[in-house]
């Protein structure tokens, strides 16, 4: 697998169908023009003929609220993370004994991207995202925690069934 | 599972009394680099493998 910044040249003639109408539309209409995010493509190999997954990253933060103030700790937000239907629930050919799926390896490469950003360009100590309900176990397997389960107060909203989660880097 | 994360216009908010949970390191980046290193071990790009090794060493040195 290789990853690249999403580019017009690479995506000519490339199809992507993750099964979500919203994301498939985002891929075809907004991926390259979204000013609030930088998008990455995960390819099956260096020939870049088969698109395995896409991810979009944005600057974000976690608001820490006390009785008298608000503080923000910096974070990287995974705005979108989706895997093409052909690669869902399929074991990655280079996986070790844990038999990780293509989605797991897209995630590992995304972590490498985030590390490259936070180590050299723009610091942040956390990754945040809104997980679709079916993906919560995926993220927990990758050390994420759901805000709502940890909070003394219900300080985070579940939006359209999506669960706010965070990972400490 | 088609879509793993979706864009939502909601802030991420935590009460200061719970904020200690943000201070523990996860080791997730180190694990990711190790998985990638293993997957790419048979590749011929030695520069890439050296880059991954350096990243892994740095994270280990930092205790992450």
C-alpha cells in the first residue's frame, strides 16, 4: 500500500465507492476543493490504479471547560475516513499474525501521516473524530476512547448517531 | 462498514475535572509504524525502511 496527497492527476478515471452516498459524492465533488481539510488517498500499490481508501484531515481541538474558563488543547480531526467496498472486511496481504484488514492498514498509514504533521509542522497531542456507530469497535481497537463514556457530565453530543471519540498521541 | 468517520459540525468538549484522561500516551503511533515496517520489510526501498526505523527509534526513546 502507498499513500499520496489527493491530486487531480492521480484521480483521473479512478472510481471510489464506499457504500455511503454522502462520501461517494464528497469524493467526486469536494475532495480536491475542500478548504477545511487536506485529503489523502490510500492505494493498493505504487501503480495507483486501485484506490483503497480516503481520509481528510483538519485542524481541531478539544475544549476543556471549567466553571470559569474554556481552554483548548490542539488536536487533528479526521474529518473523513472511508474504505472502498472492494477492500472492506478483507485481510491485508502484508498483515502479520493479527490478520489486520485493509482498513487497519489504511489507519496505520494515516497515523504515520498525522505523526509527520504533528512532529514536524503543526503540533497536536490528540486525534479526534466522529465515528459512525458501526465503526466504534474499530476505533476502540485502535486505542480511541469515546468522550461520552468518560465524562462526568454529558458534555459531548452524539450527532446523527455519530460518536465523538479521541486518541491521545 | 462503509464509512468509518464522518464530518460533523460539533465541538469536542471535556470537563476540566475529566481532563486528566487527555494526559496519558497511547502508543498508537509507535504501533502503527511497527505494523507498517513489518508490512514493508520485504520491499527494496532501503531509504523508506531506514526512515521508518528512525521514527520507531525516536518514539521508543520518547517513551511513546
